[in-house]
C-alpha cells in the first residue's frame, strides 16, 4: 500500500543513518501491512515523518568527508561495501524504485 511504501522509505533512511554512524550492517525488514493509516491525521504524520527522515539523510550525507565515504563494512548480501555504495545503491536507488511504485499507484487512482 501507499502507507507501507512511505513507512518503508522512512525505515530505509533510518537504516542508512544507523549503518553509516556505526559502520556496521543493520538488517532492514519490510512486510506488507506494516503500516496502516486510519485517518487523515495519521496520513499527515506519516508524510511529515517521511520528510523528516529525508532531511536527516540529506544532512548526514552532506556532512560526510571523502574518507568517510570510502570506509567499508561487511554486507551479508554484497560482501564488502563502501559507505558511498550503501548510500547510492542501498538507499537512493532503492528509494527511486519505490517512488516509481508510488507514481504508478497515483496514476492508477487518478490522484496525480
């Protein structure tokens, strides 16, 4: 659902921040139905949380030095990865995929 995707993107940003700060792989879990929005207020809070998580990610990335971007950590699925790789491939590319899903949902519901 739209709310699942929004919550997943929030969780993904938290995943990235924790992994970069601790330089240790953190497993991220996403399941259908993990976020149920019951009313407009909850929806607005979800969108606010999405904006806040993206702002935190942007701030973190902006503060990283070249040396920090080159630090490596062990990812169970990909082996040794750099912080840069975790940001670009593990988070930003991942978000682009889900934003595409959201765009499809909006087109299908004619809300766009």
